[in-house]
C-alpha cells in the first residue's frame, strides 16, 4: 500500500470520530493510542486534550521540530459523518479540515521510517485541540507554552492548504454583544425600545465604518438572535462579531471604532454589554526567511505552484511570539466547513512528499 493510500485510509478513520471544538476527547484518545502503537517516545495527553509524541533524532543537543495538526472540527457531534467516494474525490464533513492533516502526522512518521531518514533533530508530533471557532487556539497556546522558543520552530498542517505556504498570521478579535431593554407588547408598548431593533441599528452603524483594503481588514456578524415572539418587543438580543486584519495597527483602529459605538449606544432603557470571546494575535515570518523559502521549494519540487498566504491558523501563536512557523497542506479540495466538504485524492502523494522534504531539510541548531 502506498504512503498516500495509508494516509487517506487513516484520515477516514479519524473523520468518523466526532470532534467538535471543546469535545475532541474521543478523537484525541484514538490518536494517542495510535502513537503508542508506533512505539514513539514520550507519548502523552495534557490537561487541555493535546496529544504529544516524540521521534528521537540522532543528536541529543539540537533543538527539536514541532509538527502539529488540529483535532477539532466545526461540526456538532450529531452530524452525519458518512463518507462518499466519487471519482477522484472523497467527501465527508471534516475530511479536509482537518482529518487528513492529523493523518499526515503519521504519514510523516511512516515516510521517515520507510526511507530510513536519519534526522539530527527530534520531531515532536502534536495533535492539538481548540483551533476552530471559539476554541481561540487554546490547544496551540498550550503547545507553545510547553515548548516555547526552545525548538527549531513549528510546522502546522492544514489538510486543504496544498499549494499555499502560510507565513503571516491574521489578527482576530471576536465579541459577543448583548442588548437589553425592558421589552413589552408590540402594539400597546410601541415606541419603547426593542433589543432586536437596537442591536440591528448598532450593527448597521458598524457597517458604516470604512475598512481598508490594504492591509486587508474585515468585519462580520456571524450570529444574531433574540426575542421571544413576533408581537413582542424583545427584552434581549445578542450577536457575535468577528473583526480581522493583516495588520495589528489596522485591527486596533477598527476595534476602537466598534467599541466607541458600543459604549455610546447605551442610553435610557437600553443597556449594551460586550464580551471578548476570541482573540488571535497577528504575526509574520518574513518572506525571505529560510523556512518560507524551504516550504516554497518543497512544494514547487512537486510541480506545484506555492502561493505565500496570510491566514488565521494555529501558526498565529508562535508567529506572534517571533518563533519560526509555517503552515503547509496535504492536498487540495473544497467545501470546507460545509456538509459537502471534500478532498482530492491524487495530490495527497505530492503533498506528503513536500512535507517529508521539509522535515528532513530543516537546518538543525
């Protein structure tokens, strides 16, 4: 069986285990047990649910390389995880983001052993929790807390990112905003404030903020809910707001503008409460950094284009601390975060080859 086929088969096994953010335990235990069976050193699971294992290098006094992939998915535990094979694609919720990424941790291990690579440095494999949504990168924060800067750096695997090398981290600030009023009857109390109306008007005010195209900066209200009936003035309504920018200063500016609107929206009969529910720090590895050049060369060696990319991933944490980190992919696909998510089968071989080239060529220190 080829390495690519072994990785694909394992990815499907991993995908079949529900792992919504904050409930990755079953998938984590599955991965931990597999790592034990591979006879790796220092296999463990921390209090967050991150799973670790070490492949020893030949030299004891050089820093190790951390290779990570997130365990969690955006799909609730009750989601139908049935897999479908169609032509050269495999469909299934979470198959690309990030089941194939987690499987690639093992693919790297198998490839190193099959080719009898003698690496000077240790490789630490980390399957981490909390990358998606309100997980707020808590798993990767734990990984970096454990290893810090005392490593060569962090290679982050994202299943669908083949052809992209992430070296810049998008900064993110997320809020849950709640509007509260006395409420009342839509007819007899008409004219009194409604929490839904107040929140909608405030959102409209946010959207009037002029966001720069360069550096790219975005705003999105992804959830809005409230009220108890069609003929009721809502006493409470809430929304969740996502702010992002490639540039920390630009993000800081839009955050200040949004918060100013929130503060001044409070008036008689209307109370607005804002809670920060997520914060992902920005960071950057220069495009000319050896790691970026190496990642690009490893992808291009497979006959693929390699676009330098900015994104919000687990790499945000080490990049924000000035620690080398890049994100590389395993294959291509589409429909991420939808029930129609899929991966392309043929590129897995080239994706794994690019990852093996990277881990074997990183310069030991």
